[in-house]
C-alpha cells in the first residue's frame, strides 16, 4: 500500500501545468531560477514554490556554481514518463474525436 501513496505523491507533484513546463524545459539542459522565470513567464516566488514541490519528490536537483543555482532533472526517465503521458492523452483525445464523429454521422 505504501508504494501507492508514494506514487500518488509523485503524481500530485506533476499535477500542475507550470511544473510540467519546467520539466520539459529542463529536459534539454540545466537552467537557473532566473532563466526558468523568463522561460515560463512565472514570478520568481511562484516558480520557487514549484521547484520546491519538484525537489521534494526528487524530480529535479539543484547544483550550485558560484552565485548561481542551476536546476536539472534527477533522471532522464522523467522525460520518458512525461512523454508517455502526453502520448496517452493524444490517443484518448483521438478516440474521443472518432466517437463524436461517428455519433454525428
């Protein structure tokens, strides 16, 4: 039962569009908070809260370099998991469109 609680916590961390956008951006390379703020259009305070939620679930890891803190994905599997959920979503939407077209026909 514990694994399902952990999985639910992970899904909660992924259940926000800005967090998914952050993960997508970080799938290409590390970024600072300032860069992520500009890329997402989120305020720094808001972005920091999202990064904290992702850090708590160990999805992103910080790396300090002098005055800058860079964030990166903790594993490339995060990119795979997000891609898989998008593929599933596309399939479900296509199935829904087909069903609507068949009803309209």
